[in-house]
């Protein structure tokens, strides 16, 4: 697939996140439910352009 697109009917919400607002992914979640936050935080921390 050259140009992936969001399948709108399969998603109730979406947003862009950066290091400043990543903590929002922990809102209304219990400590064992941070998988998405932790994956994105790790990916952002492993970026070669990170200062």
C-alpha cells in the first residue's frame, strides 16, 4: 500500500502527540494500561534526531 489512509469508520478518535502532550495517553487509564503510551514514548526517545 503506497498511501495508507485512516479507515474512519473503524476509529472513534485520533490525535497527534509529541513529547509535550504524550502524558494525555495515560488519562483515565490504570497503571497496567499504559501500553500505547509506553510504545510511543520509547519510539520517540529512540529517534536519531532527538537532542
